[in-house]
């Protein structure tokens, strides 16, 4: 069924892009609402991303991909589980 221009325009009025809501963290970083602050890895006052550990992990993955990482560093020895003693 055909729609008038007025009905079409009313429907399309809700299709406009809206500005993102930004907020300022305690450190003074401007970031989108309800998102982790990438510079510090914090959200709602808690540190969720350990940036130093993440950086080391990324470097290890990159070195492994390029083949510049030693075999021992690429595949660390798995931790051995303690054996349970059997009751005899």
C-alpha cells in the first residue's frame, strides 16, 4: 500500500544519526559512556585490563608469528599437577 510523503518523512525522522554520549573519567580521559578506558584499562573505578601484561602477551604473539621467539619462550612448560596418593 502506498504511503504519503508525510508518513514516510515521519518514519525517517528517527533514522538520523545521534551524537555519542561522552564522559570524563577520574584520570581526565574522555571516553564513550559504559566503555572501558583504553589508556588505563579502567571501568567504574576498577582496573579491568592490565596494560603491561597485555603488551607483553601481544609482543610474544607477534614474535612467535615472525619466528623470532625461542622455543622455550613460545611454549612454556606446562605446570604439572600433583598426583593423588592411592589408598592401599
